[in-house]
């Protein structure tokens, strides 16, 4: 236990109870939904969504006001014996982004269900709401959790809430896709748990901030990180472990696809960031050199996989014949940008990783991609509902009938391509600058190539929306403007992220260790 002698001391802050509320409110909603008639389930969901969004915004305000991380020690027991919750700048940003997407998805789902009043309180529609609340609770627990086993439990809750969303309609192909998703997720969970068990066996603790002050066992840390990251990659669907994602997202209802693509696969990416930057910091202890070598090796492997994902899955997206399948492959491609951050954000003795422009670029990519991809799936859902299919070749002129959906898709596409003034532009510009100045020409070329490929498949859909078909396209049913407007709001939000300055974003550094602490003897 000598490695943990100087474990950090957690103190519950004045706003720490907000972290508990962020997790508990959706969980309580799930229990309440089991006790009421189906017609009241959506009302409970909307009440909790309003409260949850308010809690997330107050957390952000509290963090900005105090300039310090929010913390809550569960039961008063200090780690490593007890559990703690903690929210720094990145965690607060993820909490707020998740609340916005969840609320938008809830609105879209309710408007979509109202298209068929006779089934809006049926089994599938009613089941959607507790699953959505369970996903929200699990995501919040992941973003503020400080214990590796607690995070494992939250990941499992997230998986078992997300998998049923894939097969809500009960069709054979969606059930098969859900089972494939489940197998990959369980494999990932097993690898993650093995890595956590190895760390506990060596150091006797699983608290992240205790583990960040290791003074030995570097080989064990490297092996454990390798196992845990491999498991998280399977859950994040990074190439070549992406085989479960396209069929799962393409067959799921539009609201479910929006949540899965925008939020669910971001949780393992967030944890990989925590593991690489917090569990194995490059300046910790006398064996820091060995840890640093392992960290660099892991970062380079992740960057290669990320670059491969960008290029291969962008080409696959361009070749798809179905709109939702194209967006699903685009999701895998855009996730790749989050993994090329690791070598680009390698810190120094005077500048930690979270003070680099690459760190800001990666965080902005997390947020802008979530908003843009949720908007895209909702727009695609409106198209499929209006015409009864999403075959790209048969959608010529759909923008004349669904102009708001076409506009939402186009604005979200700006972020994927990295064109100004979108959030994707700022994120990719920061990553490109870091690649050029840091001596990574192959990553810079990958970022540019990924933007061109994204432009290819986005403009393919925009061309279909503006085309004049030989046979006029006829809608199967009218789509209310309020349904389309939800996607447009998210797309505008993705564009709005682009007004963040082109420099390290101070909010993301709140609650992170000071630069002076990195160089302290």
C-alpha cells in the first residue's frame, strides 16, 4: 500500500450533491415508470428531463463560478476504502451535452410516436422511456465516477439499457443485430474487468486518483491498461471492432439510433481518455519513464486504429445504398478522430496534455459529433417515416417535401466535413494544427483525407435532396414540422460550437491538476 500513501483527500464541495442528483433522478424515473399506467410514462420522462437538464446546467455554472471541480464523498468514506464522485471541466461538458441530446431525443421520440396515436402508448413506445432514463443515469455515473469498478458497473448498466433499444420493433434482423452488439459488449466488459482486477491485485485500490500516484508496478499498469482499453474499444466500435455498429444503428428506431451514436459510444471513449491521461500520467514517480513508454505506445496504436477507421469507414459510408447505414458507417469514421488525439496531446514537463490544443480539439469533437450525428439520425428518421424507406437512389427531391430535415442534415454535415463555422471545423482545425506543429504529417494527411471523404458522402445526400427526379417523389404521410425542428435545433447547436476560440479552452482545464503540480519535485 506504499504506492497509495499519498492518495488524494476528497472533500465534498458545496455543489457535490448535484452529482448525486444527476445519477439518481433518471434512476428514480425508471422505478416510477414501473408503477404507473403506460399513458403516464412519457409525462414522468419529460418531468425528469427538465429537472436533469437544469441539474446539468447548474453543475456547469457551479464549476465556472468556483473554478474548482465538484466532488462528493459517498457516505463520508474516503477512497480507496469508499467511493467518490467528481466532475471537472470535461465531465461537466459531457453532462451538459448528454442532457441536451437526451431532451432532444425525448421530444423527437414523442412527436414520432404521436404519428400513430393508436400505438403511442404501446409496448415498444412505453419501453423506450425507461431505457432512455437508464442510459442517462449510467452515462452520468460514467462521467463523474472515480472508481474503476463503479465505472464497470455503470458500463454494464449502459450496455443492458442500450441493447434492447436496437430491437424495440422485434424484427428478426434487429434482434440479430442486438445480439451481435451484446456479444461485443460482453467481450469488452470481460477485458475491462480483467485489467481492473490486475490493478487491484498489484496496488490494492481502484480509485483513479489514487492509482495516478503510483510509484511502482509499471509493467502491470501497461498490461492492465492494454486489457481495459481493448475492451473499451470493442464498446466504442473503433475499426476493426466496428462490425456490430452499422447493422445495430441502421435497424434501430431513429430516436434510438440518435442516442446510440451520439452518446452511448462516447462513454468508452471518455473512459479511455481517463485511463491514458489519469491512471498512467507520464510524470508520476521514479518509474515514470517506463509508464511514459507504455503510454506513448498505447497512444500510437490508438492513433493508427483511429486513422484506419477514418479512411476505411468513410469509404464504406460513401458506398452505402441506405441513408441510415451510411450515417452509421460515418459514425465509426468520425469516432476515429477521437483516437488520433492521444499522440497529438502528449504533454511535457511544463505543459500537461489538457493544456494542449489537441486536447481542446478532441473534446470539441466529442461534443460536436454527438450533436451533429443525433441531428442526422433524426433527419433520416423523418425521411424514412415520410417515404417508407431510406434508399438513397429513390430519394431524389426529398428536400422539396422535407426542407427542414434536408437543412438539418446539411448543417450537421458541415461539422462532419470540418467546414466553417461548425464545431467540427474548430475541432479538426485544432487537431490539424497539432499534427503539423507536432511533426505528425501522416495524421495531418489523414485529417484532410477524412474531411474530403466526408464531403463526398454528405454532398451525395444533399444532391439527392435538391435533385429534380423524373418521377415526382410522393410522401406516404405528412411529417409535422415540430418533428423536423428537433433535428434542426441540434444541427444548429453543432454549428454553434464552432464559435469556441482556436486555442486551449479554459473551461476544459477546470478541476485538472495545475501545471505547477506537474513539475513539483
